C-alpha cells in the first residue's frame, strides 16, 4: 500500500476533519459525530434529503450536501455502511417539518440500515420518511423471480440527487420530491470500466488483481465482478462498447435528449476523460440522441481505481429544469 495517510485506523476521521476545515462555510455535523454531516443552512418547511454510504467514493456521498442538493449524509468507514443510529441523527437534524426523503444506493447494508432509521424516525420522532433506492448499473442488471432490482447504485445517483434537490428547493411536497427522484432514477443508466484495483487502507492490499494490459468492462465501484475482462483497447472502442449496452438497456432512442456524466474512478486523468467525452459526443450524434449538458470529472470514485463510467439521464422538460437549477456544495457548484 502506498498512500499519503497516517494510521489506517484513523483514515476516515482525519479525512472528515479536513473536509470540515476546508468547507466550514457550507457544512457541519450533528450529534457530536463527524460521520453525521449536515448542511449549515436550513430552510423551514422544505423537504429534507438525506443520503449515506461508505467512504472511499469522494465526492460521493457527502460532497453533495449543500444548497440545492442534499441536506445531510451519514458516512461509514471505507466501503462500509453507516449505522442506523447515525442515519437517524442526520434525519432529526435536517427535518424542517415537511418530512425527509432518503436517496441511497442499492446495497444490502445500506438498505437494512436506512429502513431501520426510517422506522425509528417514524416511531420515536414522528418524522415521516420516504425512500428511493437508486440502482442504475447496466452490468449488474438481472431479473429475479420477485422482481427485485439487482442493479448496483453507482455514479448515476448524482442525477437523482440533483433532480430531487432542485425539486425540494422549489418547496414541493415530500410525495412530489419522491416522484421526481424516482423519475430520475428510472431514466438513468450507467456502465463503468476498470483498469486497476484499489486498496482499502485497513486491508493494506488490493482487493483483486488485473493484468497490466487488461481492463474489465462493467466492474462495480467496490471491485464487484463486471461482464467482460480482456485486453486494454483504444478509448473509442471502449466507449462504443459501453454506450451500446447503455443505450440498449433503457432504451434510449433517436430524438431523445440526455444529460451525460463522464465519471473518473479516482486515478484517471481529466485528459483521458475528455478523450472519452469526445467519442461519446460522436457516438450519440450518430444515434440522433441530443446532449443537453455534460458533466465531466470525479463524481463517484473507488479510492485510487483507474477507469471511468458513463451515465446517461433521459430528459423531459421537467427533469431538464431540475438538472439546470443552481446548486452549491463543497464538491459541486452550478
């Protein structure tokens, strides 16, 4: 392991210390617990929006707490879910009388703890909580007998945050904000590609191995297995393969208008991400799919994993308004 850290056991707390120091104009914490991050500014009567998940994915999840996006976030250790009690503490702090919406990724630990926090909020605090579980990863899609969504929640959850946050800022009701969040979640698809593994600090060694000349299409942001491993190919060919699967999945069709997220996984240069963006634009134009807005950069990382993901959000006039709305958080300003 080669990282700029001190004691691996203090990785999370020292990272959070730095974030609160750097962004004390926008965020603070509650319940005397730095893993319970909340926005400094509270708007009475507004639906509160909370998320949470493991650390190691910056700026996901906590980086989107601020004006026009999220109101709070509970933070777990690297790739580990925060506790239900931490989620409840955030819920209590961000409730302004209009209820709270949870938006989080489709992972068993998060689902279990968020469900428990929602029950405690209802029974103990009389706070109404609704939930939207985001799962948009094309590579992990698979029908089950009970109809359960098997898709992992990955970088495309940013679009769900963005639309729901803008809807809440308009002072829509909890039911309406949830409807907008579900609409965004249903219209976004993502696929990633990984070139290298990542190292969880407490573990001290890579979670998997991949050849120097290999890539894995569809790998998850914790190193979950993808759909194909093979020799590294030119950027254009990789983008074309990924877009083929993304576009077919929803599907996106001629005449659609989309927002596009090109997301670096932690160790991919912006130079490379813009090479990818160039090919995405060529590919979508050839399909008659119009791009309303591009987002390029690191939005949901996997520590120091090399690779990137592509997310498409199908837009209509309503979602376009929410995508274009202003926001100000430590890691995102528009």
